[in-house]
C-alpha cells in the first residue's frame, strides 16, 4: 500500500494518507511521553511491539463482533486502518484502582473496584486532558447521549473480553484507555486508535509486577522487556523480532509462542 502525505503526528504515532481516501496508515513510533509531555524518551522497539499487540487485540475484538478501525497490519510498524472522525474523548475503564484515580480520590493502589468504572477525559493537551462528566459531553456536543450509551456498552464488552484474555495468560487488566470515532465511509461508530501496554495497566497476576507504561512513568526500567513479555504471553511474537532478551522472572511463567 503506497504511503501518502503525513496527515498528523502525535506523541506515539504518525498518521499518513493511503492510496484510498477512506483508509489511512497508522505508524507506531518508539517515542514515549508521560505527564502531559513533561517526560519524553525514545524506547527502541516499542513501536514494533505496540503494533503487534494492538493488531492482536483489535483482531480478537473483531472476531467477537466488536467492529474497529483495523484493516490489516502492513509491516513491522504500520497498520492500514479506517479513517474516522475521532470523538474528542478518552474513555478510561478501570477494574483496579491505580494512577490518577488513586491520587484524585486517595484510593489505595490495588483496590479492586466493585464494578468496572468508566471515566471520560476531554482530549485537549493544553488543558491536560481533564476529567469530564457525561453532561459536559452532551452540552458541548462532543457526543450525543445515544452515542455515549453505545460507546459505554462497547467499553464494557471490550473490558469483559480483555480481562478474560489477559487473565488467561496470568495478567491482571487494571485499567485501559480507548478512543472511538465515526468511520468516514459509512458513519458507523467504531473503536479506533490502539490498545497496547502504552494504553493499559497490566500487572503480572502472581507478582503484580507492572508490564506496561508505568515502567516508564515511574522509572522502573526494563520497559521493552515488559512489553515483550506481554507479547510473548499472548503468543504473538518471536523473540528474535525485537532484538531484546525476555524479562527474567523469579518464577518462570509458561510462555506460548506461535509457530509461523
Ligand atoms: N491512558 C492513556 N493515555 C492517556 C491517559 C491515560 O493511554 O493520555 C491510560 C493509562 O495508560 C492507564 C489508563 O489510561 O492505563 C488510566 O490512566 P490514568 O487516568 O490513571 O492516568 P495516568 O496515571 O496515566 O496519568
């Protein structure tokens, strides 16, 4: 697929036009940012891992009827995806308290939530992506109540599926962020963006070792090894593809590697 001009460059991804007007190319960079861009770094190989992990998750979601923007992975760093008009909202789904929730409401990290908690954040870097209520979303026409209801239902279905998928490989899905958009070709509301260790909190089920971007946010080291461990457990990556050694766990965990 021929790559067209650059349409947008974000913190971790670049969007290019493709040969077809309703499809775009999503390129995964190695750049990492945190705390509203205050902390920046390049983590070699991260883009390759996120491309593969997100492809695996979005393909699995499509298999259970959750439509999303992924058309196909093109190469190590790029995916062909549906062009969407993105809702200016980040949807965060939480199962266990961590991150901003623990700080805002003084909840101890690791507290299991009674029910999955869905939060809405207004996508605006200058404002630092503030938490908003559904009433703000309706009032400012970011989405209608019908659209929000549909998206909220999808979030819960995605959460159920991902929790089970990760539990199956001894990983707790603590929380994650998703984005939705209206597909330009037909106006359907679909899941977009990515789902990867950059956008989820993933803890090893036995040791609670963090296997996600918190290793970068909190300077815990071994970032790429943790992302690779997630990919290996999901059975989607050959070790030689990333040029890094797998993370060493005190208790080795069973790893399934798909033979290609
Ligand atoms: N998250 C994300 N992008 C953002 C903000 C949050 O992918 O711009 C993810 C984050 O990785 C975590 C979840 O959303 O899995 C909840 O993040 P939280 O609100 O706790 O914010 P943080 O601690 O990252 O500031």
